[in-house]
C-alpha cells in the first residue's frame, strides 16, 4: 500500500474533530428499546413464530422418523451424510437423500 494511502486512511480514522474512531457513541440504548410497546410486540411475535416452527419441525420429525423425505438435486460429498441423514443408518445410501429428522 502506498504511503500516501496509509496517511489518508489514518487521518480518516484518528482526526480529532470528526474522525471515525473519535465519534460519540449512539444515544439509543437497550432500556429505551424494551420500554417501547411496538418493540415488545415485535419480540413477542418473533418468539411465538419460533415456538410454532419448533413444534412443526418436532411433529414432522416424530411422524416421519426413519423416512426419506427429499432428494437434493445436486451431488454432495460423503461428509454431508451425517448432516442430511440423521436417524437413518444405512452406509450404502446416497448422500443426496434427506431424512425427516434432518428436515
């Protein structure tokens, strides 16, 4: 890197008046966000969606345990087998098949 570029970048970061490293931190803090009713409503919605997804995926896993649900349309290596075929212990099965536990 040229010396002129290094000096320019250094001036940008450490300038005492308006340098990037000498800026004041933002005034918004977590306490103000939590007391905002809209933010609390958004957090509640996200938590409820997470619970719904967890219940849906656990139901799929328990109903279709040991079944193959899908096949990936592109070739995969053997290292993906443990990630995509949980609950199925067949060594000769192609790694592109996805089990219900992994889904």
